[in-house]
C-alpha cells in the first residue's frame, strides 16, 4: 500500500513539473488550448509562481519520502494537513486566476483524496439517496463540471456544479471577484459565466460512462450487501444547478432545456432564481412567477423516462434578502407543489457589519462568507418553521467550521454547503469540519445527524 502511494506521489510530481514547463502559466494551465506547431518556450515564472511551484513540489517530494513509513490513513491525514502550507499562497494570485487554478488542480487529481471512511454518525438518507456526510460544496466553484471526481474525492458528501446556462456566455466584465480577506468574505458579480449545457452534458456523460464501465468490470456485490453512499457520479452525490441566459426572454424554457439535457446525470437538480448578478432573475421568486416556473420544470422532468430510482429531486435556491411575506409565499409554493427542497441561501446584496466598513464593500455583487452566516441562518430557521419541517433544507452561507455546520443543522438544515470557507481554508478544512461536527453531536448527546435536524425548534 505504501509503495503504491509513493509511486503515485512521484508520478504526480513528474506530471506537475512537465505541465509547468510545457504550458503558459497564465493560460495553458487553466484552459485546454489547441496545440501549437512551434516548439514551446520555457516560460519565465514570476516570483509568486516560483514560490507556489517550489512549495508544491517540495510537499510532493516530502510526501513520497514520508509515505514509505506511514499507513494509508496516516498519510492521507498528512496530505490534507500539508495543503495548509500551499493554500495561503493562492492569496498571492488574482482571485479569479486562483479559482481557475484550484479547479484545474482538482480536475487533474493534484489534490488529496480522502481514504478514511466517514464516521457513521454523519451518514444520513435524503430523497432515497445515501449521504456519507452532510457537508457539500456549493454551486459556483465547479461551474462547468470539470472537477467533480476530484472534488468528491476530497471527502465532500455531495458536490453541486453550475450554474449551467443553455447557451455559453462570458458573464460580466472582469474584474468580478473581490476578496475581503480580513472579514472571511468574497464579493462576486460573475453573472453566470458558463460553457453551456452541451459542454457540461458531454463531461457529465463521460464521467457517468466511466463509472458504469468500472461497475460492470469490477466485482459485483451480492444482493445482501448494504448499499453504499453515493449517486450517479460514483461515491458522493452530484447536484446540478441550472441558470438562465442573460439575454433570454423565456426563463422557464431555459430551465426546461437544462432538465432535458442534464437531469439524467444529476442526483438532484436546482433551479437558481436568486443570483443578484443577472438582471431580473430574483423577480422569479415572486409567488405567481415561482409557482408557474416550478410547475413547468416539474412537468419537463416528469415527462422523461426514469428507471427504478425515479426522477432527480428538484430544489429551488433562494436569496437571503427576502421579506417575511416573500418567505411565506415561497413556503406556500414549496408545500403546494411538493417541492423536494430549498437551498438557503445565495449571496446577499446587503453589507452587514463589519463588512460595511471595508473599502471593497462598495463593489457591486453578491457577498458570501462569514458575514452572511447570521442572515442566512436566521432565514433558514424561519423557513423551517414556515414549512413545518416537511421539506429538506440545505443550509448555505458563512460556514467555515464544524460548529457553523452544526448551528445550521439545529436551525433546520438537513444538509450544509460551503464555498467561501473552502476557498480560504482549502482541502484541510473538510476533514476538520467533519471532525468538529462529530464532536458537536456527541457533546449534545445526539447519536445521528438526523436527530439533530431542527433541534432548536423542539
């Protein structure tokens, strides 16, 4: 086992070195560009690039030496801890470039892979799907489904890709991502930049085919074996977040097109009507507009042919800037149409303290991260009451610790998502959150996640 891990580490370092030498550091490492007929030149690395490259290679070499004396679980823990050294170096890079670099690293397998099983106390079943843990990655990180395997391999219980629009679009002009590092926050006004449904469908189809091939060629389990957590993409659950094009005049048609092309690869689907960066999108959260939209999308999903597992659950992602009356309307629609779930919440256009004092706060866009925690959690608690605990809720906004995730669950979340916390904390944050969450559950005498859901309301 240790020998195989050492070989894998050496292979990883060799691939990384070859890639750095043969690719443009600002373009080729991020995009799959067409090859040139001319001989590639060795690029001139900036000081920041040399530091990042040196640190990463150093960790790979150290890992290769260390693994020869460590068992798999210990080495796995070391790899996640080692990312704490590399992750802060991403802060030296432009925010959007750092994001693209992180997605590329995950897509190439240049990130740790969690080999340690999740504690049983974290497992739960939602929509007939088994989650090994309730911690997921929110939409917006892997917009184009480039790195689902690598991201699920980090130990997330589920990963949500998108938002995906029917037609490719560039999104809003750059710069459009702004860090508020001292506040643990980010402001973005990306505007649904997407490679489009066709590209994403091809990627998800290839991944689905790869998994099916692995299952048929591997040793089949006996019927008495307990079902393992996971979904259509393999270990872990995959959600697909659907968006509309900026210039589209028929929002429902855009979401329906997403359902027809992507639902066969999704363990659940999300209608995103809450991004603040697409003009007019949030108007779809109105009672009549939302009811009409959900009916059309549900009909499109249900008219398709499905196997024994049935169609993927349909969720709606809402904004944190809604009034009590607007929340009541959404809850009424969700209950009446038997919506499968709600994600609470997207980014906020407000600037709660202490962010309001930050000069970057004047940038237009949605705010995410720690300052969003109280706003989104209070809204989550309110929606749990309005829906009487009958609809699974995904708590999203400001999660950066196991205690944060636990508070969301007690407030009514069945599952929890993070994004900005992951951007700042890196891969090491994932096992840390799960470990802290287990401690919170055991501290308060809960034997499972299911017992803790909505505990604040009892």
